[in-house]
C-alpha cells in the first residue's frame, strides 16, 4: 500500500467538544475539517495516524474511513460490504471484531447489522486470501459500521483503547473526570502556562495533570504503551512520531495547585502526576475549600465540582458554593471555569451571571461548564 495515499481520518469526541478537537487538528496543520455531531473528519496520509493519535487531547478515538455507501436493507448491506477490498487492510490472521451503531434507519437491528457485516467481511477475506479459515490471532482491526438513515460508514479503529487512556492514571478517587474532558476544560479556558491555576476539588489530579502536559507541550499519548495501528503493516512512522513527541517536551515553569478535602486522594493525585512526568510542576495538598485563602490578584480556577444526589448532599454543596462565592467575590482578577452537574449551581454561586455556559457530557451525565471571566492582567513591556 502506498504510504502517501490520501486517506480520510475521523477524530471522534464527546458531544460539545467538536470545536476543541477541530482547533487541535488545525494546530497540527490539518485544513478542510468537516465537523459533525461528535466527530471531525479530515484528509490525511497514513503517516499522520501516529501523530494524531499521540497528540489529540480532547478526542476519544481516531478512525480510518474505509468506505461509505447507501443500503436500505440487509441484502444490500451484505452485497456492498462484500464488494469492499477488505484484504487491502486486514491480513489473513487479522483480528476484526465488528461493532455497529444504527440510527433512524430501515436497517434497525444492531445485532443483525454486526453479524451480517462480519459475515460479509469473512466471506470476502476467505476468498481474497484463499484461506479455509481465519484464525484471527494477529493484530486488531476493529471495524465500526455506523448507519444513519440509509448512509453506511465503515471505519477501522486506529486507536484501540480510547485515547483517554494516557497510561498515567492507574488510580482514581470518586467520580474522576475523563482525561479527554479534563484536557478540553483546560483548552476551553484562558489558561496559559504563565498563569496561576488552582483546582480546589482536584480529586485524582486529572485537570492539573492535563494542564501541566499542555504547558510542557507533552503529547498526551507520550506515556501510553500501545495503539492498535502500531501493528498495522501499512502504517509507518510510529517510532519517529514517538521520538519526535519525546523531543518536543519543554521545561516550562508553572504555578499549578491542587486541593481536596479527602486526604486519601492527594497521594493518588501525586502518584498519577509522577507517572505522567509532571509531579514537579504541581503542588497537591489536603484542604477544605472553606479554608482556601487567595492573596494573589490574578489567577484561574478550573474545577470539576463535587455533586450530590441526596438532600443532605445538597445542603453541603450549597455551603461549598457560598464559601467559593465569598472567597472570590472581591477577586476581580480571577477567572473561574467550573464544571457541574447541578442545575442549581448558578443560583447559589452569586458572583455574576456566567459569561458563558456550555452544555457538555461527562460520561452520560449532562453537565454545565460555567465560565466567569475575570479582569485581564496588564503586563508591561
Ligand atoms: C467530582 S470530584 C473531582 C474529580 C477530579 N476532577 C478527578 O478527575 O479525579 C470532586 C472532589 O471534590 C472533593 N470535595 C468535596 N467537598 C470538598 C470540600 N469542601 N473542599 C475540597 N474538596 C472537596 C471530593 O473529595 C472529590 O474528590
């Protein structure tokens, strides 16, 4: 297969984060980005696969587009799928689990779609590789069949495990934030490495660790041991891309502070930061937010607030909101970026009306990212 062959890649992401992933891809040098719900498609060459997998911070996976066609029923689906030159991608020993997503289609069974798609690929590969059986003992080529109305999209998953698995977070506290979401919160904020950043509800440290990695220009995948496409013979450049990412790391002085009321999570956060290689950049300490004392004029808070389910939780939460309000009421130079699932938050945190609020999804929970913009620091010279 020709290495310089034009391909289309699709970076998938959580709903609401498409613009962040688009900007990340632009910064990596890609143009003509096609954004749809939960994904960004773009033109690339094979050797871009390692780069985008290693560098995208807010995307969930990178999919290689194999084909699109229309199908109204299972017969058409089988025929069209069998006509595709799968042998170009999947070798005789390749392992190819098939998953499907079906939406608003006359083809309305996920399970039947999966088994018909699998059968079509098996039939095609047995014939093309002249094989009596397919052992599926080799590298993984996970096929995803996405059907929207009568449009069928076929992709191969170049990532393997989701990109949120960076390799550093082996332990968590309660309700940890996905690494991809934590990175997105930082990328959506005004933070840059010269600005003081505090996460007063830091839990296992995810937001600060992602910020430190951004500040050091450290690829989020630098510590991750494996991606599915590292074993694909037609994808070259993994070793070079990893070496380049290792060289790109900067020594950036930063002021990052993480606090949490739970003494059990602080050592976890420290160990996660150590595994990520950013432990020297972040100071973690046990602290109740009610004791948070700020004497700097300017800074940024990015945090994933605790949330509750019981009335007693709401009472405790309310106290937390009120104390946050008291701490920051007169701190005009502070910007606050707060993620919460609690729709009452805006009422109790009376700093001002948020300058912006975004609806996002943390797992399957709908959450709000409230942004309170502080005054900008005037830097002379
Ligand atoms: C949603 S979790 C944060 C998870 C974190 N973003 C992560 O990725 O691990 C909220 C955290 O707030 C902490 N917390 C609850 N009440 C607090 C308080 N009064 N002061 C400081 N931290 C508190 C909890 O211990 C919990 O770790």
